[in-house]
């Protein structure tokens, strides 16, 4: 039994299950699920901007971008409070992670 | 009694009492808020628990888990919107009670029922876990393999939703759990040359993606801001004597149902509460009272889900087999600390085992105080608009995952799992069985290989061991039942 034995079993099971589920779905009347598209895109974009910014620019801009972009998902927008939220949260996470827990994260690269 | 000589001295140290309180407090908090489940909360605090002593970590995470069961009923009663999935059935009679102006007694009854359920569940853990551990001491790799296989199949077949889809999610979880270096042969599997994947990835990443991010995407613009949820003063809480007389027996039945489903792999508190409600309805001749504010209809499921939460610790701590997805995440926390739960845990780490059980008593008493005199606080929390809440949750997910390894790659994986998880949810694939597959998959493989080494590759030799044979036959029965059920469903 090599390292590929178990993946092979799982792969084969997945294929069989996939075919079975596909056939079942094909035979019955479907419904198109209602899609939360705007939140999906906004959350994806917000989280992605965090990933792109955290190592390059630092934790404060990364958290700000996450909250500002992520907030685009909501129908009702209140920019004053969102900006305030982003500001408070980014400073707070910088204080907790860089200063108190001393993780190797910079606040803003080149500045703090 | 080991509980008093070992357990309480550990649980009553200042740091453990403080983290126990933190756990149950945050547990009630997220339980009250619709849109964050107990599992997401456990995953969010998992990075913090890495810095703690393992006993303290489990005390805190356990508190979160059972605390969420207390809080969840508040939203069910006041908003007709379950705080967590296992409180969904409480809406059926809890919300009508609130409409009739009896929100106070409903909140009081659910808290008392939760406490009774937790107490009965904890007593069962105290007595059954050592017994099961003694029985499991004779287990070898073959028994573990078959017990875990049964757990995996049960996770797929007993849960909610389409059984075949749950089984597919278990298999997906096992596949994801396999990623990384194979310990037996040193072969890299499914790493595609990405160095970050060589050691696999922790279960937190999967839980944060499939539960945290998915829940956020799913809840935005669906959870409405509530301006007025009614006044809940302490005086309005007291149920009548008639109520007390009516809920005694339902609570006992609920506790029995919960204690039965709690330790079973793959079932957990949600199924326990639904079945307890169904059982309760059958027990009364005047069935049509249910759904119109019957006190029995909130007492039974609330007792059941708390009993199920506490008893789900039995298989996790004595066999290392998680009874629910949340327990799978907690098992991941123990593994990070290098503790492999199993039958020897009670003997080798009595401080951990008895300390955690003692903390259940302390935590549940905290919860009783938090949920009856301080109920007004939680009612006010319900008014926090979700539009402010979800950016904070996203932020905690990102920073929590990033702090694990200081790796943006890990956060990237959470994003992929989150989006993928949302698409799967749209197609009615439940993510909970996947987490059980993820944590059990590698263990099943290890134990299978070890037992194959012992039997020289003869699979049928496994059937010569009576316990293994029993487990394997049960697995087979479940599989046949699942296939039969799926064929009937699709017709």
C-alpha cells in the first residue's frame, strides 16, 4: 500500500457520488437558488484586499480596506459610521497584534 | 470523587474561572446574535487558544459552545429568528408566546430548561466517559479504524439535508484532510508544489471559510435591523405555577433525547432538538396546542440541545471521535497542543478531563445568572445592526487566521473556502459533515494502514475481531439504509 492508495479510494468514491448526485438532480424539477451576488463580490473583494495589503503595506491599511470594501455589500450605507468603524478597528488591531502580542506585523510600512 | 479532588481545584483557579466566564459570556453573545453560530465563534477564538494552556483552552471553547445554546433561544423567542441552528425549533412555540405577551416566562423557561439539560448531560459525562474509556482501552488500530469509519458514515447519513450530499461532503473533507506530506511514505499529496501546503492546513482555516465567511455572505441584507423587541423586566420573567408543573416531564424527555443523540457521531444538538420537539408532540393528546405557544414545546428542545452539547464531549474526550462539527474543531485545538484524546486521557491527564467537567458546572451556573437576571442586556444586544457587525466578524476572521502563521496565504485559503462554501450552500450541501471528514479522515487512514500491517494486508481478518466486526457491520447497515433512502427520495 503506497501513498496513493487512499487518495485513489477517495477519488473513486467522489466520482461515483458525483455521478449519482448529478443524475438525481437531472431527474427532478430544479429550482434556481436565490443568489446573494453583491455580498459575495464585496466580501470577496474586501478579504482579498486584506490579503494583498497586509504584507506589503501593513495592518492598518489592510483592515481599513477590508472594512470599507466589505461594507459595500450592505443595502443601507452610512459612510460616516463605516469610516469611523474602519479607523477604530484598524488602530485597535494594530495595538493588539503589533504592540501587545508583538507579532511581526507593521502598522503602516515606513511609518509605524 | 475525582471531580472534587482533581477537577474543581483546577477549574477554580483564577485564570480558568476567568476564561470560563469569557467563554460563556461570548457564547451567549454570539448565540443571541443571528448570523454567527457557535461553531464560527469557536473557530474565531481558536487562534487565541493556541497561547493558552490546553485545559484552559478547552474550558473556554467548551464554554463558548454550550453558552451559545443558552443565548440562541433569546432571538428565537423575540424575533422568530434562531440565534443558532439548534434553537430553530424553539421559534415554533417561543415566538407565539412572545406575541401573547409571555416573552418573559418563555425566556425564563428556556434558561431553566437549558440548565437542567446541561446538568443531566454533565452527570452523564462524569459517569459514562470513564466507563467508555475503560472499555476502549482494549481497542487496537483495527477497532479505531472501524469505529472512525462508522463515525464518518454516520456523519454523512444521520445529519440534516440530503443524505447523499452529506456523504459527498464527508468525502470532500477527507480529501482536503489528506493534503500534505504522507507520514508513512513521505510522498507529497495534492500539494502542487506549493510550500505552504506541505504540512497540510489546520481545521481553523476550513471552519473560518465554510462557516465564518459563508455565514457572513449568506446573512448580509437578510438579517434586518430590529428597532423594538419589547420590554423584558425581571418581574415579567416569572412563569406561573401551572407552567412549572407542565414543563417537568418534557424536560426529562428532552434530556433523554439529547443525551442519546449528543454522543452519536454526526448528530449533535440541532437534530436532538428537532427530535425532542417531535417526541413531545407525540406525548400529548392535545397536539394542536403546539405551535401556538405551548410551554412544553420550548422546554423539551432546549433541554435536549444542551444535554446533547454536554454529552458530545464523551466520544471526543474518550475515543478522539468528534460527535459534531464543533467538537471536530475543538479536537483540532487539542491536537495543536499535542494532545491526542483517547481512552488514556482520563488516566494520563486527569487535570484536563476533570478540570473541564468541573468547569461545565461553573460555566452553567454563570449562564443561569447571565440569562435570568441579566436578560435585558442580551435583549439590547439584539439591536446591534448587522451592517456594523459583519465588518467586525470579517476583520476578526482575517486577523485570527493571519496570526496563526503570519501568512497571508492562509487568509487567501479562507477566502477560497468561503466563496466555495457559499456556492455549495446554495446547492444544499451542508458543511458540517465535511469538518468531521477533515478531522477523522487522516486518522482513519493511519489506523487502517496500521491494522493492515498487523493482518499482513488481509482485509477480511478484521472481521475476526468481534468489536471491529460489529462496527463494520453497523457501518454497512447505515450505508445500505442511506442508498435505499436516496433511491426512494429521487423517485
